């Protein structure tokens, strides 16, 4: 992601509220893959060999 995109993510959303920011390390807790339950659906969040995050259903 470019620096311009990062700056845009740090801006306040149109509602005037700030968007919470969570470090991936807090979510992953040392794991390479986790399952996120969203309602009845399960999603897998994993860290690739290149260090990217991939979310799949």
C-alpha cells in the first residue's frame, strides 16, 4: 500500500467518528491463520509467506 493510501486510511470517516485501529499482531496472537466468526459465516484470515494478510470465506 502506498503512503498516499495509508494517509487516506488515517483520516476521519465522513461521519466525523474515528475508525478504530488494531495491530494485526493483536488479532493473530502469534498464529499464521485464524478463523473469524461473523454471524453464521466463518472467514479465515491468514498471513502469507510474503507477510500479506488474506481474508477468505
